[in-house]
């Protein structure tokens, strides 16, 4: 058997998990790929720091450059995270013509276009299965299994922390902050949870999936992103009464091009809390699990479900890339399937203002005659239709919630109308607007 000599850059939770998985299943991986895997060095920030997985001291190094530039290292595995040193590591490895495996979604989101171009220039490969949805093999599915499909719709529950919080809020009737506090105690949420709960982590992953599905690079600033901080127990309860579940949902939708062979294809890419019908399979994805729903023009609807993060789930995805890299190295394959190619269409991202959707709207209003009529009149002038209303019984003169379900409307029109409604004297608090998805 040929030997693949690995340089692991990062020995923390993910790096340690990969090291441990190779000890456990290295022989199995070798029997299935025809290559053996030898970890020559593990680069860490400090040698003295306690590690989640014990790594022999003789393998440890703090000098990433000496490991990456070692001619005996045939494959570099970047598992350190971040977007500065990790970028240097990957760039140097690719410049040397060495294939790289990475789990770094933030780096790919910010600099993926540059790194994939560098891999192509130096006739090598960059593998990234572990960058999105942990143990769910969604990168390979989009890149290989569905290669003969145009991906018309892709929906993802891509952040386990947010899904855990929203699940607990729904099942136990808890408020957002209470669940977040407990999630931090249990280790499901970071001490600074903003990357997760403000939607940025999911947006990094959504951008990678959208770029892969549609063949042109989508930059982070093009993705309309909002998080779950503003979701309350009241929203969860009213959504339930209406037959919906609230999830932080990544949405990638192909907007049909206009007439003519050169019509521009635009794609809507967003991450936001979304009302999902209770009878849709994504509504039942709970706790820390992730799921990706893909609609291809040939395959139809497919669903991929599993643990989207964690030591073992991520290690499983890295092992998958190690297997692919070993086969490619043995056979001298370079850029076997291009990661991102410009389709025959001129692609672009639809601005959020032009996106059309049904909406859930929650207002806090004074309970007195004529309130609903004033609100409906402003919506009517904007040509926005109301499909249903929930107004709990309250006490006249006091502030009560008013729930409106809105027919399909452009985001910009909704924003303008709600700004006008917010200036009415009967409105007592900022308005909550959440899109509804009917798939």
C-alpha cells in the first residue's frame, strides 16, 4: 500500500478528533482506499496546553511552516480555524502543489474564490467536506451525486446552537435568553454566541453551498442575514397556533431567468428565522441536528440529516476527504471535478429588497376600535394583502399583540409599509417580521 503522510495543522477539538478517528478507524480506511495514513506532525499553538485528545509529544510542533514545507508531507490538513494564519497555511501548501483538507467554513466563505483559484493554478486539490454540516456529506452530494441536476431550491438548518435554542423554546415554552444561558452552561453555545445566534455561522455555510450549487462565487456581504435574538416565546406560540414551526433557515432559490438565451439567472441567498409548515420534514429537525433539503430538476426532492457539528461528526467528514485525497494522489488526479464553474448563465444574487415571500408580522398595539382598520389601510395602499389575523382578547386601552399573516409581498414594500405602521400612535413596540416558506 502507498503511504499518505499527513501534517495536521491544529490539535484542538477537531484536530484531536481527527487524530483519534485515525487511531480508531485508520486500518478500515486503508482497507477501503488502498493507502495507509501516517500522521507525521501535529501543529499546535502551545506545547504545554492540555488537549481534549492526548497526542504524543514527539508529534507536536509549533512551527506550521516547517511542517507544510517538509517534502515528506504529502497532504496538509488545516483544522486550526480562523482566517489569518489558516489562510497562510493553505496558501503555502497549495503553492507547493500539496493537496489540502480543511474544515474552515469562515475562511472559505471569506477567501474561497482565491484559494480554489490557487489550487487550480498549482494543479492540486482543496477538499472541504467538513466545512458545512459536519457529518452530513452535503458537499460530495452537490459536487458529485447531483452533478447532472440544476439545483432549483436548497434549504438548510445549518446551525445546531440556534436549532437547539428554538427547539427548547417550542417544546418547553421557554424564553430565548433562558435557553441561551443554559446552552452556554452545557457547551452548546460559546461564551460569545453572536457568530451563531446572529446567523453568521449559517451564512458562511449557506454561501459555500450556494456557490457550489450555482457555479459562481457568492460573497458573504451578498447574503441577507438575520439571527434569532428577536424571537420570543410569543412568536413560537402564535406560529404553532397557525400551524408553523420557527427555524433559522438558510435559503438558496433559483429565480427563473427572463426570456432570451442570454437572460441573467439570479439566485436568492438568505439566512433568517422562518416559519415552516408543521407537516414539512424540516419542521421536525430538532435540538442540535442539522438538515439540508435539496431540490434538483432531475432528482426532485432529497433530504440529508445528521449532526452538523462536534468532534466526531466533523472528524467523519475529514476522513472522507482524506480518502478522496489518497485516491487522487495515487492516481495523479488534479481537479477531478472543478469545485466551482461558471454555468452557461450569467449568475448574480437577487437583492433582498426584491425577494418576494409571505410574512408573519407581530405588532404590539393599543386595543381600541379602528386600530386594525388603520393598519390594513396602510398595507392596502402598498398593495399588500392580509391572509389572516389573530388578535387575542385583551382589555380596551391596553397594549396587546396583533398577528398578521401576509400574502406574497416584496421585502422592500413590506419594510416601507411597516415603517409607516410603526409611526402610528396605536403601535407601542417595534414590529417583528418573519418570512414564511411553503417549499
